[in-house]
């Protein structure tokens, strides 16, 4: 689509009829100028050719006469010689001398007997020609034969003369009677240059270039006798010459050419050009004026159309009034505004008065009288009533002017603003409605904000509200410049999950509401109470340094939350653990206070639950240490500081290596090699344990493949997996990428995972692992939460008796019976049993008698590096220890 500017440019170059007419006239004038010049040039050339032709005709006739004269001289001498067959050289010379006397064009004469030259004239210049036999000159023999047959003179040539130039040959046969035989041949050479220079137009017409040519068989010039061949190509004037059975063509062109000289043509061209330019300028000027007129008319038409369109679109009526007579003139839109037709038979003023609203009639008449008296511009709005009874609002604008006749007149416009008035009324109503909706919206926003910042179940503030209320730097700055420091009590319900699992989530929700009500009853008027987790609450209270008050408050919370809740037929009871921290010189922000309270709560739950712990320097040091270890763990993962060690598992029946367990070691840059007990706890709390498990699995599987390729007999390798890693979707991907055969990889699950408390995600994860051909082991059995039912649901390949149960079997019968029971359970469920912590030969003997399937412990080997385990497997030193 063209832009407006481009459209204007396109319209400005559109040709109009006047432009086309002007262009036609200009073209006609230019064409006439060209035709006039060409006609003048043509006339000049034709006149010049005519003059040249007339001059050439006279000169050609003279040339023919001169040639004829020379031919008659030769014929006369031939007649004389025919009667003297025995003529001698002297007699020949005298006759020839008389012949050529006064005729410079005859260059030489020769007498030939029996076609062989015997006499020449002049002798000195032509002595070498004596003895020449014409039979040896085939180029001349044809003309000679023609002369002999015709018994008359024949002209031939041209030939190049020895002395320079060219000439014509004249042959005349010699015979002494009409019936006698030819006894000789008389020949003469006529010089063309001498003939043309002395006797024809060469001397008389020095302004012409001449050329003479002998005609060919087709009658066109062929052999050039005189002049340049280019003359025949320059459109020359030609004259035909016929002599003695021979045709020639004489051509002539002016040396200055056929074109008219510039000195003669220039004045004429200037005159024609001047006349043409004057005519063109006049035509262009007229066309420009016509175009300007058309442009103005078009512009006026566009403005008129725009105004008409604007008036039609806006339905504006135009009126004009004569102030002296009071008569008014309306256009058709004015009549349409008032619901009348122009031929209704009523005057405009009568229609106006009839249509005015009764309430506006007196006011508008008065206003009109004042307006006419003041003769000032005006604007007003009034109402009219149409035939159907509908009321319309009309706005009028008028101004005064004086017409060329000096009469005072008023002109103005009317337009219907009924829709605008109605819209204004609707907007007023909409504005009132909008204010009402805004009020409702503000109320809804308050509700939404309250819902966003409060827990829907308990009505307490949520974690977000807690963060916003105490956001910023110091807690005193977060609440206000005059606010006191604050203490935080972090409360967690103990064994809350058991209520959901046994009585359902409805009971759990009831317990949460009950706990929230208990905390409300305890919290002070200025305390801040929030639910920050599923069964976690936070109470923020003022801190004045009174530790006993916080202690009493924590004890009161524990007692209150320990009260039973009647839920249906059940008395539901929970306990509570509380962590306490406050803002002081070392803890300056509420965020740090919340973190410290969470650490204290974790310690309270670790100590047995249903108690409170105050965050102190010891816990701070533990937190700092954990933070430092967490940072170092992240660096260790990035710098690949973890190495996998391997502890062999020896079969109790075959005494061969049954498998190896992969155990991680951390090569700390400053603390040396660290066992898992130094960092596993921190890794679990910071979320790094899953990444460590992934590193161990990858390295262990790679090492196992290396052993297999080297021929080392290691049936399987066991890798410990944490609870976090167990439900990680990337675990299955890592197992698939290990490319180990079914049965070669075993995943060890700690019994402390608490299989009985897990939801179906644990069973689903274990089932997916076993579907990949990976065996599952239960590690540290006897110290955790695993039950026989969980063993049945998980169906592990092996279980490992914890070393704490194995170590005392050499001294205590009760410990021995406990281990025997575990072995019996394993056998009953078809599960292999591995004993950990085998330190002595006595341990190995007793465990074999109890039916253990495999041993693992320092009696055989400690955790070894990959190279050390390779040497251990090849040396087989454990066999000597067993024996």
C-alpha cells in the first residue's frame, strides 16, 4: 500500500488532456523543424546534383567528340597506310608525326605485320615494342580479333602506360581493298590523363572529383580507367560514353561532398529553431496555465468534497440568515435535522419555532434577539421535539459577516448531539457503577491479600506473611524504628503423620486447627503467630533478655499441644518439639533468627522429641561447621575430590569373593581422607547426598567393567543409595547408562529409611530398579525401622546384619540368639544374609555355624582402593587367614 506522500507524488505527474495536447503540439513543431531542415538539405543536394549533371553532360559530349576525333585520326592514317603495304619506316614516321601534331592525347602509334609490330612512333620512347607479337598478348588478342572480323576500328583498354598513367588502345585493320585480306594492324594509344586534363572537365571543373570506368558485361562500371574507385561509392553523378562498340561511365562528385556546408545551413537552422522554440514556449506556457487551473479546480473540488463528506458524516446542517429581512436559508441537512423536507411549504424560521421544546421556546427567542442585537459569535444548545414525540438535543454555532452588497448576514451550523448527551448520561451512571465496583474490588483485593498471606486451614499467617512482615535488615528496622528485638519459637508436631495415616487427613486437619487455637490462646496480643509448614508453626514475640519467660512459654506450648483432641470416638494426641532463638549481637536479622530456631528444633527432635532446645554457641558452632562442610562438599563435587573404596564380601560356603561394596571417601584438601561419617549427615541436610550417590554409582560401575575386562572374578558390586537419591528420576537413567548385566549391580538401602512410613513412591522406585535387573539389599538391618512386612513388600535379594549386632556374639549368648533369629527370618523369606563387622576368626566361625551366607569385615580386608582390591583378589591371602 502506498504511503500518502507517494500517492501525492503519483497524482502530481498524471497527464491531463491539456498536457497531452501540448505534448502533441510540441512534437508536431519539433517534427516540422526536423522535416524543414531535412527538406532544405535535400533540396540543396538535388540542386547540386542537377548542376553537376548539367556540367557533366557538356563535358561528356566534348569528351566523346575528342575521343571520336582521335579515333577518326587513327582511322584516317589507317586508310592511308592500307594503300601502302610496302611503306617504310621513314614514310611511317612522317605520317604519324602529322597525325599526332597538335594532338597530345595520342601517346604512340604502332604498325604490325602479321600481328607482329615492325614500326613504332615515336621510335625512341617505344623502340622496345618492335618485334612484339600480339599473339603473345592474350589480353589484347580478343579486341584485335574483333577489329579484324569487323574490318573497323575497335577501342580497348585501359592499359597501364610505361611512362605512367593509363591509356586506351585503338586497333584498325589494314587491307588494300574491300575483298582483299588484311595485311597489317595499326594501333594507337590515347592517354586518358592528357585527354581529360587538357580537353575535358578536369581543368574546367576543379571543384569536382572525376572517375572514368569501362562497363562490364552487365552494363555497370567494372574497370577503372581514370580516378579513384571510391568516387563510384559516393553516390556520384554519372554519364554514359559510347565509342567504337565500347561503353564507359564517367562519374563525378563535389570535392566538398553532397552535404550542405555549415556556413550556409546554420542561419537557416537558427531561424527555424528560434521559430520552433517560440512556438514551443508558448504552448508549454499555455499548458502550464491550464494545468495550474485544473489543479486549482481539482483542489477546490477535493476541498468541496471533503467538506461535503464531513458535513454528511457529521450530519451538520448549514444555515444562513438575512438580518434585515429575517429570512433564513437552510440546506437539506438542516431540514433532515428538524424532520422536514425542503418542499414542506414552511419557512425555516417557522419550522424552528414549531420544533423548539416548550421549555426552551421563550429562552431561545430571547437569546436570538440578544444575539442579533449584539452581533457577536455565539454557541448554544437547545432541544427540539419531532413528530414522533422524541426529543433531540441540537447544538448551534453562528457568526456574523457582511456580504459584498453591504448587507449584514449571519451564518451558522446545527448538529444533533443527542447521542453525546445520552452517552454523557450513561458515562455518569457508569462512573457511579465503576466507583461501586472499585470499592468491591478493593474489598476483594483485601480478601485475596488476606488469603495469600494466611493459612486457609488455620487462619494463621503463612510463611509468606512471615517473610514480608520481617523482611529487610534488622528485625527492629523491619517492624519499625521503635520496635524491640524479637525471639522466635519454632514449633513442630511430633508423630503428626501417624494421625493422617491412621485416621485420615480430615483428622489431621482437625488436629492442626486445634493446635492453632492452642497457640492463639498462648500468644500475646503483640506476638506474631504463623503456620510455616505442614505441621510446623512459628511464634515471634518480643525479646527483652528474659530467658526464663521464653522457657515458660515453650513449656506452656508443649503442655497445651499435648492435650488430647476428641475426634469422633477417638482421643487424638500429639506432642510438640520447640526450638528457640532470638536476635542479639551475633544474630542481627530475623532470617538468621528463624534459621537458628530451626536448628534448635532439629536438635530437640533428635534428642527424643516433646521438649524444647534453646539455640546456643554449641549449636551455632555446629551450624557454622555444617555450613562450611556444605560449601566444601559443593567444591568437592566440582573438583572431583571423592574416591570410591571397595570392601570385599567373602562367601561362607565357598570362601571366594562373592561381591564388593562400594564405599565413598573424601580426599579433603586440608583434613586428609574422610570417611562418610564426617560428611554424610551434612550432605543429607543440604541436599548434596544425591549428587554424591550419583558420583559413586558412576565410578563404581566403571571400575566393575574394568575388572570384568581384565578377567578379575568379582560377581557383583553393591552401591549405597540414600532416600533422596532413591526417588530421583535420574537414578534409573544412571543405572541404564552403567550397561551392567542383570545381577552384577546391587543397590543397598539403609534400614533407617523407615520403609514402613514411606508412601507408595518407595515401592514404585524399588520396583523400577528391580525391573532393570538390579538387586536390592537392606543395609544395617537390626538398627532401623524395617519390619517383616516391609521385607515381604520389598523382596530384597540380601540383608546385611549391622556390625553392632555382630561384634558381641563372641561373648554373649543373647546377641548370638538375636543374630540367629535374623538369619532364620532371612532363610524363611528366601533372602541371603551378610554379616558385617567380622573382626576375628571366631566371628567367622560362629557366623558360619549360624548359617550366614557371606562375611564382610576387617578380618578379611578393610575398604580398599581399586588397585589394592585388584591385588587382594589376585593374591587370595584371606584363604590362609580362614584356615
